[in-house]
C-alpha cells in the first residue's frame, strides 16, 4: 500500500520533463530493482532555480524523484548537503518493506547532486 505522500507525488508529478537550460545533469540507478532517475538542475546564483527529472521504475521511485525536485528548489547545495538521514527518510513518509529501497535512492540523489556540482566547480 502506498502512503499519501507517494500517491500524490506519483499521480501528479510537477517536475517531470527536461529543462530548457540545465546547469547540471546526472543520473542514478539502483542495480537491485532496476530503477533509474535522470536529473536536471539549474541555478540562480547559489540557489537552485529549477529542477526536473525523468524516471524509469516503480511508483515509489517516480514519487521519490518528484519529492527530491520539490525539496531542492530555492535551496543552496550547502543547505541540501546538511540534511540528515532521518530528515531524508521522513520526506517519503512511512514505506512498506518493498519500498524501502527508495530511501537509498533519495539519499543517493542528495549525494550525486552535491558531487555533480563539486566536480563542475572543481
């Protein structure tokens, strides 16, 4: 069973698609379940202006990508990087055992965004 957070974000994803002008692009995948998420992010100064995704996988992973996009808009990389594991987990609400892998996906999205930006600025 899906919780309301997952249902809302899967049923009405606001951030699906491609950005006209992305500053950073990265992709993550889960080799266990086969889920794949391609992210695009654009900045306005130090803060994220826009974010979008394309996802291939289960309903929870699609919802996870949408939740991530929504949670980073208007934030700096420093703010996003400071999120703790329990805060990241809470973003998805209560999950069934078969959905738990999406907590790892959400954590990886956080890590990969910070890595993509640091490599580019490097």
